[in-house]
């Protein structure tokens, strides 16, 4: 009987379905990196929303000046 059939450790890095078994440290590092990317994307989105609001306000002010409402 092979060690893996007895529940022991295998010399192969392959998991039970033939794929590479996940490296816990790599999974944690990837999760941290993904969380940082998500936070960065949210910050960029907030900045883009602010810039869009400024552009809309500037366009509204320009329209008001052109139409003599300012």
C-alpha cells in the first residue's frame, strides 16, 4: 500500500485530483495582494467619481455663463 493510500504524506506535490496542491503561504500572499488591488481600485473609482463631479460642475457653470444665467 502506498503512503498516500494510508493517509500519509506524498513525495509528489500533486493533490488528490492530479492538480498541484495549493501552497498555504502562496494562497495567503495572493489573497493579501488581491485585497490590496481591490482597495486600490476602489480608491481610483472614488477619485474618478470626484473628477467627474468637478467636470460636470464646470460644464454647468460654462453653460450658465454662455446662456447669460451667471
